[in-house]
């Protein structure tokens, strides 16, 4: 009801031209809260800043409040007198009041109210999980006024738009050590994400510490897997931050790692070797073999014991069924059981698997292929397929919601595809204009980002996730109306710096890689270049999935590039402003002048580092583009006419600059092309 | 014998002016090997680079050779065909031949021979540990010739000068999580260190996972301690790299953490609270109480079970005995047992403790205070006291060696004191000119760096250790004659970059901290300033041990500064070169000009970041120094005479610039003073 009022209010703002978004986003918060009422003045943070806890809360609140205190002390360098937050305290600066201990479960209450006054601050929430969300908001509000650290006076009422705000990490294709998980959980909490989904098994590796089947770890992990203690630690660490953890054991496809140890469970009479390449492979469990279900029963019992969440992800995706087609016994079984298609056979499999999970008190979750008429409505359908799979984006999401399933969106949120933040940001799981009943809409639980790790290693995963994941986190938490891309980018740059303080390497890893490639600390020219390129997008970087193996060195040029080349984006916008008369030529010229000379500085670095040979033409093209840009501006400014061959020549350079180099692509081509186009007609 | 020949050879080189050091160090190796014979040509590394293992080796060699392969692939980006090294292989590029499996023990053989030819490479060693040392040498030899990655043709015969090449980490005062230990073990292996000493208990925390005394973890760890699995993992990880791990449980002093849980074991009838400050504190175990020995017996049994190394460090340092003096029962006990002094009482304690350790098959190791006539000669004396403690540096080391003890030097190797690398580098545990018999000399096992963590946190420990630790590693491995400080610094800069590729944050953490302090990515002016300062040295940063507590935010300005301000060192040298006529004025002017304008750029950053207020006068003084420098050069160049008050005014500025700011000190004062001095007499 309150929510409805908020939406109405928002609509009112919009109608009267008062953008709620503008008012809210001036505070640099991400995600933007549901409602903000700004006030006058500041709360001044001093050495005596202290926190008091009241009400009935889970002990995790004391831990998180202490962590908040330490983080605020890091920001302000005030050396707080209070060392730990442990309970009630008189005259505290910040009082947190909670009604009841939160539970780490789907649909748990996460709303909070934050009131900052000049003399005191209050966070009140129904659950400590809500209060923990409020602490993250307060931390983001830390500012400075007249040489003092301050919070602005305001009142925030906030609650999430969606209950499922997730991140899937593929720890199978490249194993991710504990420190990667820890720091990324910290980052998730900072932007109010609440589900970590671990993709534990795939063709390239088995990472769950099964006791029943030690062969899996011995033969299919390369020695890289979590121990029970590791998983207990990760779950506790996540729960501490109000984050659920969902395990995935992907079956019946993506089964190479399992079949390396147990070929007899496969659909083909052969031996298997652990997959080292990327792609969709044929090894598949045999759904007609009872031993498969015995195996899964034992394995799932172990997984269910470790992960307390009632949801259990069984994958179920990308089974092309080739080995089923080739196997006469399986074909005979299908006939005998009236299973007309491979899809029917997989349904048969899923239903049996689902019964095993029921035995252990778990609900099934699976990629959208598991949605068949026989699948019980207690399952969660994980919508991932879209245009690239020949479907309409979000179609399986809406189909699931209409069919009565709860459902989660991942299509549009595959961060490993290296699309810019803006693209993911505008994907909305349940926009108001969708043709869904309120009941159907309520079944859309939210969204989940995916980080598949074919091309991602522990050293680079942070820069593949962040800061873009914060933009998606906002989509899943904030009101639908918050959609200003420019403002998102502005705030994202600020949040990105704050995330670094949690130990994330998304900013620092670039220079680490460049120093490695340059074998030197002098990397300025490489930085100039890497700032205007983005890695090849989608699945194009890894041609046919065969350019790289799991052992390839993934600290290459493309790994120093990120999905959003901010410098290039701003340059392209500047060109537009210049051509529309709102920017001086000189600002562009200074930048282009630097760029035009950059290749000369890059060359000696390449000459002493063979690993950089792959960027020689990229670097040259970049400087050639800059020269064209300078020439074009010269002509525009002087009102001159280009010589007959100039435009043709420019277009050839622009064409050549479209070639990738070092598996990255130049992002300033459109800006330069605009300048050339301006002279075309003359 | 072979070693002796080497020394003779070195002497020969030195006599004939052929510096062995110059010949060896041209290859940028650190530590410098014992003997190098350079050849003609290069081995070209290609995609088909492969490794074969032969002989009788421990399985760790296959793991380390695989790790070498991955690291070399990261350096060359060649995407090697070979994924894992598992045994013999025909036509391999690199053949490793080992005579017997090495054992992780003191005095184990670590020598190796490395032969690089144009077509093949061979490493041969008595043990796989020697071969692993050779792999690190080979990796450091990776270079580039004509656009290809190469190794230079050469033969290296190498063996360590000392058997004990250690690093002590104080994980008690600030807990260091597993990832810190892992990456520092990688770095240790890269520079051939072979002992990790974990200081597990101190007044500020108890970090050993005792099962017998859960109260210790509950009350004295703040929830931060290693699990058994953690320690097993760390030991295995270290052993994999040929590194021993020594535990330390510091008794009878430094006992606050123990007494918080068990006050009845203390020498004073009181309750104890976990220490949050730095210093030498009074809480001490009661040596007259049999319950203390029962407690230690159970605790040491557990520690002995986890750590396989036969040496067990019992601390024994810095017991002032105040609580003993105050306790009448203890005084009576001393009288009754003819123990005249506190030192005698501690000896009584040590002898009883030593017997407990014997029961568990352990030798005693302890700080030099444990050396008393009654201490058995099987103990290792850890020499740490020196000038600051009113003794002659290394005196306890030589005393121990003469008395028949094996001994290890740490005095001079306290990296937490933030002295420059050069200072630690020139400390030699057993220089040839020392008056020791060969037998006495052989008892000097080597040295161990100490990283006490009063002011060090996981985010900053790497930059406090590295790259300086590599210089000490060289002292402990390389021939005594390798002592060229300039060349050490030249190679250290190269090794530092290589160490970063192991995941160390010693380079990247500076900018992370500056971005935090500036709340921005634009940190250039802060970088200019931080590069010419060093943290206050010795124990001066933390006035009386009370400026900071264990909860203080240690990502401050001083934490972005490092012990070697290279830019300042080079500037001061440049001034000398300028004054001696071997450097043009303009080179100094360009730098001074930038510096003179730096404060204007720093000011707006300070204004929006209260945490930087502490560097305002530091920054201003820095720019004022630069102005003086420019004026001085102007006068020198023009042959002008300074005005009457100019020199006085300069001296005042120089004096003021000596004031610390942000707990750091400007390092360019001597260079500027030299310029002013040049004009003084005129």
C-alpha cells in the first residue's frame, strides 16, 4: 500500500516536471532509495561518533554496525573512541532500532528508515537486515563540509523493488579462491544485492567438496575446489551481510567433469577427459540409468546439507541431446515410456531429480529449459535465453510468471559479455507497461547477474563485475522511474571508488596488467590507449571457443580493458557538443594532439615486450584517427573544404580502425566519424 | 670445498678489478647467484615450450614446474601447448633432473645448476627443492630479443650462503588473513627465502586454533584466528615452495591475550583486558604456578601437532618482570629456590618449558633473552637486541655462536621500522672479517626479517615488506661480496615489478589509499608529494605507543608512503651530480618547477577531504623547498650572489620542512640544502 502511494507520488512528480530521480540522485547514492526528504544542515562526524543498538535483533547487526564503524573511520580518519558496537549505549550518535531478528530467506523484509538530524541519526527497521541496508546508505552519504566530515540532514524511506537481487559466479570454468568471494560479497552488500549463486560444476571442473565421491575432486578439479569449511565460511560471511547463497549443480548436460570420474553414468559408452575449451559440449548424464539417480541422490544430500537455503539450482541448460540421439538403449527407453522428444526425456529426468530434492526439503530452481508442464509450480524458473538463442528476450520470464512459476531474470544481465553498463541498466524485469496481472507481476522475483568465467580469472574478475554490477543492483532495488543513464554513469564513477575500499581490484588491476605487459612502471602511453578501447563483445573475443583454454594467460591487453571506455564515451559526447556549438575546438584539440603522438610512445614499449605485439596496429590506428580528427577540426574551424581525396582517405582509416587489436576495439571511431561526416557534403 | 673455491675466485676477480658482482648483476637477478658463466646467443621461447622431469623427486616438483609454466606463459603470452608438467617427456625445452626428494628441514640441500643453451635448458639439482630455486632464477632471466621472448645462454652454479633465510610475520597484533599469507609465501619463494615464522600470540591477540582452550579464541581473538585447516593449508602451501613454517607462542611475557581468558595463570591477582595499544606490557605468566605448565603442556601439544617443523619458538622476550617483583609469593618462591634475579626465574621457567617441548620432539627457539647457561645447546638463539636495547648489534648472535648455540639474526632486519632497503641490505650476519672460528661461524644459520604489525594491516603489509625483503633475501643467499647498493636498488626496481605479478599489492596499494583519501581518481599531485616522503622511522610514528590502537584506520597518508622514497633519493643524487658538473641545470629545474606548483594542486583536494588536513603544511613546505631550489640554481647558474637575508630565510624554510606531516618526513631536504650550501660562502 505504502509502495503504491510512492509510485503515485512519483507519477505526480513526473507529471509536474519534478524529477524524483534528479532530487534523489544529487546525493550520489546507488541504488537510489525509494523516497528521500532532504533537510537543512549537516551532522558533523567527530572522534566521539558512536552507535547504539536497541530492540530485538540478530547478533549479525552488532557485527555489521562494528564493520560500519571501521569503514566510516577509514573514510574520515577520525580514530573513533568506540571500538566495537555491542548493544545499547546512551548519547549515541547513531541509534539503530530493530523490531525482530531477520531471517536469511527469500521475501524477508529489508526496508528501513534513515533519519539524519544535526545532532543525532536514527535507523529503524523491522529486521536487522533492513538496518544493515540502511547502514550502507548512510556510509554512501559521508561527505565533507568546511573541513569536517559530515552527513546531510535528511529522511530516507527505502525498500527494495525486487526481492531477488542476485549475482551468479561461475567458479567451475575458472576456480575463484576464497578471497575473491569474500571481497565480492562485501561489494554485493554495499549495493544491497542479496543472493550469491555459485555455479559449482561444469564441463571444466567440479568444485563441491563431496565426501561420497572423492574421485570427482581427484580427477575433475585440478586440485581446485572449496572445502566444507570454506563453504561454511562463505555462507556465514554472506548471511552476516543479509545475503543468501544458492548452490548450482548443473545436470544433465555440462556433465563432463562428472563423467571424467564416472563414465558409466554418461549417455555414451566412452571415456571422458576434463574439458579445457569453451562451448556447449555433448557429455550428458543418462536419464535412463537408475545409477544416475542414486549418484545424484547422494551428491544432492551432501550439497543440501551444506547450503541451508531452500532453493537448489539444478542447471538444466544447453543440453543438445546428441549423445541421447546416438544411444540405442536411450532411444528404446524413450519409445517404451512415450517420451517423444529429448525435451520430454529431460522432463522425465527433471521430475525424478526434483523428487530427490524434495526429499531433502529443497525447491528446484533451474535455467528456463526446465519449464515443462510437469514441473511443479514450487520451482523457480531462471530466465536466461533471449535473442541469441532465437527467443524474444524475457519471453521465458513472462511465460513462467503467467504459468504460475516464480521467476528470476538473467537475460540482459550477463556481465561477462562485456557490454556497457548502460545496456544492462535499462533491462527491467517487470516494467509497468508489461501486460501482466498483479499476481503474475508479483511472481517476477527479480534478477540475477551472471559472470561466466571462460575468460575470467581471479586476477580480473573484479573489473569484469564492477562497477557495472552496481548499476544492475540499482535496477533491482530502486523505483522503476530511476532511468537516467547519464546520471547513472556519474554516480557509478563515485560508487566505483567506494567499492575499491572494500578490497576490490577492479580499478587497480588495469595498471597491474599494464606494468606486467610493459615490464615497467612507465605505462602512461598504454593507459591512454587502453582507456579508449573495450574488449571484443559478446562471444567474439574467443573465436569459436578455441582461441583460449582454461590454462591461457588471462592477464593480456584485453584483460586490462573494461566494458565501459569512459574516456571514449565522453569524447564522443564532446564531439557532439562541439558540432552543436556548445564546446570549444581547443578542448578537443588538446586531447587529439596527445592521442596523435601516442603511438610513437607506445612503439618502444612494444619493442621490448613481445606480449604487446598484438596491439601495434591498434595503437597506430588510434593515432591515425586522432590526426584525422585534428585535420577535420582544422577544416571546420577555418571553414575550409577538404581536398578531393581526403574524405575517402579518412573513411579508409576509419574502416581500418574498426579492426580489433589485442582482442579489443577502439571506441572513439564514432566521434571521429562525426567530425569527418561534417565535412562530407562540402 | 666448492664454496671455498668460489670465494677464492671472487677474491681473484676483485683483485684484478673484475667485479664478480658487475658481471653477475647485469642479468637483473635477485638474489645474485654464486657463480655465472655467460655465453653467446639466446634460447627462444615459443608456444611449444615444454618441461620434462627426470630422476627421483618429490611430487611438489611437478606442481612447481607447472606453476612455473603458467607464470612464464603470463610473461610471454604465448599460450603454451603444454598445460601441466607431470613427468618425463621427450624433446622438452627444459629438462629438470633431480637426484632425490628434498625434505622440508633445516640444512636441506638447495643448490642447483642451470644451463641455458640455444636449443635446450637443463636444471639439475640434488633435491627438488634446489630445482625449485633454479626455476625462480630461470623465470627472472626471461627477456626479449627481436620481438621474441628469450632466455640468455649461460651456466649458473648456485647455492645459498645461509640455510636460514626467514621472514617473521606478527599475525597477533593485526591478524593477517589467508590471502596475505599465500601471496607473501609466493613472494618469499620468488627470492628464495625458506622460513616463515608466525608470531601467533601477543598481548593484542591469540590466533592459534586451540581445541583445549576455546576461551582463548572466544575472548582474545576478536573472532580473528586461523582454523586448523587454515594452518594445514598454509604449511602445505609453504612446503610446496620449499619453505619451512615455525610457530611462535610468546611466553612468559606478552601474555595479556592468554591472561584475559585465564587470569589465574598470571603473576598478579587481577583481571585482564585485551591490549589495544602498542608497547611492552606487564602481564606475565606465573612461573611458580604448576597450572601454568599444565596449560602450556596442553597448548604446546596442540601446536606441535599442527606444525611439523622440529623447531618451536617460545618467544621469551621483553619480560620486565614488574608483576613478579610485586608478587610476594613469587618472591618467596625465588628465595626458596635460590633464584636471585628475574632472569634466573625466567631461566627456571624456560627450562621447564623446554622439557615440555622435548616431550613433543621439539627443539626450543627463542629470542636472545633465553640464552642462559642452563639452556641446552640444542636451542636456537634468535638475536634481536641491539643498539636500541643498550647492546651492541649482533653481540648476542656472536655470543650464542661462541657459546655453542645455533643462532639466527633479526637485529637489523626489522622491516616494520621503515628504514631504507640499503640499511638492511648491508647488515651481514657473518662477515668474513668477524673474529669467529669456522665452527662458530657455521652455527650462524642466517637471518630472519621481522614484520611487527602494530602499524600494519592486511591492506598495507605488502608495501611494508616488499620490495625491501628481496634485498635482505639477497644478503642471506648471495656471496658476501655482493654489496653494491646502487646496483641493488637498480635490480630491486625490476624485481619489485615481477613480485607484483604474484598478486602482491605493494605497488598498487599506494594509489588505492590516495584515491580513498582524495575521494577521486585524480591523485597526481598527491602522488608527486607521496613519492618524496617516507613514514616516520623507528618507533617515532606512534608517539609513546598511544597515538594508535589496533582499531585505528591504517590507510592514512603515512600508509601510502614507503620506506624508500626513490624519487627523493634520485633527486638528491642528481643535485650532487649537478654540483659536480655532471648534470645540466635544466633537468633539476623541470622537476623543481613541477614541485613548486604542486601545493596549489594539492590544496583543493585537501579542502574536500578532511582526512588530508594533516598534510597541508607538509605539502606547502615541499613547494617552498622547490622554490628555494629554483632560486639557488638561478643564482648558481648566473654566478650571482644571494641577498643578505636569503640564506637565513632558506635555512628557516629547511628547518620548518624537517617537521613531519601526516606522520611522514620530506626526503628532499638534503638535496635542497646542498644547493643552498653552495651559495653560503658567497
